[in-house]
């Protein structure tokens, strides 16, 4: 089971292996769901619940990322 933690958009994009801009494009269709999970527009840090949702939705493996370890 993955150990999720709150992280910035840049950290999450690095874990996914994409740029921050591409991550934003991926997340755009889910903006209402992300707001319900506590992600505010222009938020610097993504809450734990939202990180879990994003990683599960886009199959991002944060366990093997040097950002998290």
C-alpha cells in the first residue's frame, strides 16, 4: 500500500514524470472533484486525500519516486 502525503503540484508532476503544465491539463476535467477533496484554486500544497485520488486515477507510483523517499 502506497504511503501518500500532501505535496506540491511540482512534486506530484515530478513523480508522474511530466511537467507541471501537463499535470494541470490532466487535472482540469476533475476540478470539481478535487475541490470537494480540499484543493483550492492556486493552492500551493495538495492535501493527502487529493494526492491519493490523483495517484489512483492516473496510476502514479509515488513509492518509487526520489521525491517522496
